C-alpha cells in the first residue's frame, strides 16, 4: 500500500484525472463566452450572413445599410442598424449603381405601391419603367414630384442616343413655372446675355431697356441712339390701334352659301350677337370687329378684340370658338375646318397685318438737332436722309418687301422680346416697320425721324412673362404683370417702348452706315480678337480704292448748332469705336 501515494486521501491517478477534467471544462466555458461576445459586437446571430456594413458597438444605431437583413432573430442593436426610413431609402435609390438595379417587376410593384412609389426607385430604375412604357417620359416631373430630378432623368434617357454636355445648364432653375406652361420635355435652359440701353426718354419718362442678344455692337449702337434722342428732347409715341386677331376658315356647300354667311356677318344686329358671346368668354376680351373674305366655298373670318395686358392669342381663340357656335346655329351646313385659317395672320409675313394692324399699332417720332447729328452720330442730316431714301424705301421696294422698310427693326424687337418673355416667333410680324427721315426746321438743319410699326404683338402677363428673369426685366421697365386700374396700359406701354427703342436703333445704325463706321464697329464688337487686325487692314485697303466714288458721309454745308456744354445727361457708359468718338 505504501507504493501508492495519496493526495488528501485520494490516489494520485485519480487526482490527475480530476485536474485534467477541470481544465477541459474551463476551456469550454471560456470559448463559449468569447463566441457570445463576438456575436454581440457584430450585432447579428451566429448564422446571419446578410449584414453588409457595420460599425463598432458604440455607433451601431447611426449606421445605414443598402440592404435589410432577412433574419428575424436579431437583437435590438442589430435592428437599429438595419431599419432605415423610407426617406433615407429614397435618397439612396438615386444612385446609379447598376449592381443594385432591381428587376422590372419589383420596380413596378414599388412604383404602384403608393403615390410616392417613384421616390424609392433609383434613376436607372425609373428609366427602366420609362422603357417599358409604365411611365411617360413627358410626365417625369409629375411622377417624381421633383422638377429638377425629372430633368436629370430625361437627360440620362436621351444621353443614350446623343451627347448632352454638362455645359448645358439645368441646375438651380425654377422649373415649376415652366412645367405645363412654357416648355415640354425639358432638359435644361440656355442663358442669353442681357445688356441695357438707356436711359430712353419716351413720353417724358426715362426707361432702361433690357436687351437679350448675342450680336455684338447691337446694345452699344442702340444706346448711342438713346443718347441722341435724349439730347433732342426724347421720343414721343402713340398707340393708334390695339386688337389681337384670330382668323378661322369655314366651308360651305357652295360659294353662294358662303356669300350668304358673309352678308350675315356684315349685319350689325348679328355682330352684337357674336359680341355678347365673345365678350362673355373673358373679363378682358372685348370684340371690336369682324372682317370676312370669300374664296370659292371657303369663308375666312377675322375676329379682332382687345385683350387687356395679355398678348391675347389664347383669349381671342376661346372667344372665337364661342362666336362660331352662334354662326353655326344659323348655318347648320357650315363646316369649321380650322380655328386658324392663316387669316389672323400669326407668325408669318402678311400684307394684312402690315395694312390693317395686329396687336398694337404704334408710331414713334423724334427731332434730332443738327449739332447732335454731327457730334453724337458723326454724320450729317443730308447724308442720313439721302441714305434712308435709298436704302429703307427704294431698296426695300426693289426687294418686294412687306413691312421691311427699315434698317434693322427686327434686331431690337427680338432682343427686347427675349429679355421680357415675349414669343420670339412673333418677331416676324412685330418687326413690320417703316422708318422715315427728313430735314426739319426753318433751314432744314435738324433731323426728323419716325418709326411706324402696325403689328407689335406683346403682353405683360402670361407666356414667358411668368419666368423669373423675364419678369425681372419687365420690372426694370415698371411694366410687370397686369395694370389693375387701367387694363391694357402696361402692354400698350411696352409696345411703345419697343417702337421707341427701334427708332433709337434705326437712328444709330443709319448714322453708322452714312458715316462709314459700320464695319469697324462690328469688327470690334462682333468678331474674335484674333481676326480684328487683319480685317481692319483689309477694310482700310478697300476704302483707299474707293476714294473716287460719291461719299454720303461728306458733311452738309448747312450751318450746325453746337450742343450746349451744360446740356449733359447720364448715359450708360459703353466704349464706342474710335470713329464714333471723334467729333
């Protein structure tokens, strides 16, 4: 028995077995504690393999993930890291990660799940719905409830077929005023430089005239004309006619029947029937006259009406539709072919507008002292008057022009139209103008100039006038929106501003032509610097070869008055060509 030692009463072999067992149990328990600790730090159950991103345990509640875990047995910390709000998901879905693009059926289900279903879809997923005709491309702004994002998605759509440069601006623009009013399928906007000419002294009031253009020298030249007319006492204007027109075409079984309808329209009692129905269509529409012409079985009817401060095409169209119903009641066999039969006439050259007027018919006039003609315009009264006859009257007649008896009225009209939100296409008729010049005064030493424009189509409400920049330009003129106390006054004043500014532009350009300054000024303001030197040298060489030809810019022998040194005005400072500065 002595060969088997004891430890506290146990045999040594038994004691060793007990120690080894205790060590094994300790190791097993310690391993399970470490495994449980690791699970808590990861914030997921041992069999969870869906967590794609995580932070340490102190920052778990603030993390966002691109996918939600599908395991239901997560603890509280895991749920806080995976549950994201719908708003956050909508933001994340605007990314273009093609790897996260969901199948079309799933996208369609999300889209139809609620009114805001689009907000949970990425741009590429929206495009997939457009390709499948579940969303109309023209309605992207409406579907996305975000105008700028709608523009972005549309740009991506067409980017697949053509290049859309980032240089085409689209950010930070108020598209809410465009959608459903001014333009469709919007992909951005184009910025046009806006200059100012003035002060324009018109009917005793000064105006700073905004002009949007990319033609160098136009604003500078018009500004010089404003200065010349200002020194002459300003420009006087009158609106002699104010009516927008619409000319439908109708057809009858015979020319005899069409003639009977024409006679019906000429009856004053019948006109009053039409007028009552027409005027009831709007607070501002007031029918003034009805003019008719027969061509075979066709009858063309031109309705003319006042339209307040609106340009008025939509207003007159609505009234015309109602008036035609009255006519149709007495002529059941009448067939209405079109609400517009080109007898209006809108956005096309037409002698009818030139002779009878459309929109506002305006006349402007001014008297320029001979001293101003010499010092500011750098020419003579005789030279500019002779040139006006040869160019604007005889030249335009030789060309068979309709309403084009002027130097460049459309230049000024277009610039003001674009700046103030008018319809640029209506420049076609609105630029109808005849410019007349003649010697004035006892000895004919001064210059009289007038511009007659029978069809200026403008408004201060509706159309592009609602856009922010265009409305700001109208505010510069003090003509934004409707005139509540005198409906139509703002639109008529804007037409007068157009006509007066055209006069200033005509005066300056004709003076430049008479004085031989046109080429030099355009080389400076409307050409790149690299070409100026060579072009000027070439022009000077050609001029030296033409010394034997008659020169209209030779000063007149009529005695000129000098501008009083105290007669000074503050004009916009524009660096005119050297030739225009010399006295």
